[in-house]
């Protein structure tokens, strides 16, 4: 099933529509689409059934910004506690 998803020509079009929800710039959308396809096709364990919804979940995860490093020493409330 995964092989089928990775080789679908319409996969990119489906992912384009979804990527536009995360990034307005086409270059950023392309990067997210490429990362999503690579992740799913290189690591079949990321999705169980090979459904497009699971691919969208991988994309959602990849689109999330990395959590910034929290420096608690500059947080006045934390330092005062």
C-alpha cells in the first residue's frame, strides 16, 4: 500500500493543497511536500494503513515549528520562585 501512495502522481497535488494551509510561499510548500514524501516513503513505519490522512498527519508534524529553547533564567516569575 505504501508503495502505491509514494508512486501516486496526484499525491503531490493533494499535498500542495494541504501545504498551502501552513505556508503561503510556494517554495516553502515545495520543501514541506518534499520532506513529507521523503519521510513517508523512506520510513514506512510512520503510517500504518497508507491512507492519505496519515500522510497529512506526518505533514502536520513536519510543519510544526521547533519549540524554542526555554531560558528560565530570564523568566522573572521563575527566578523569583
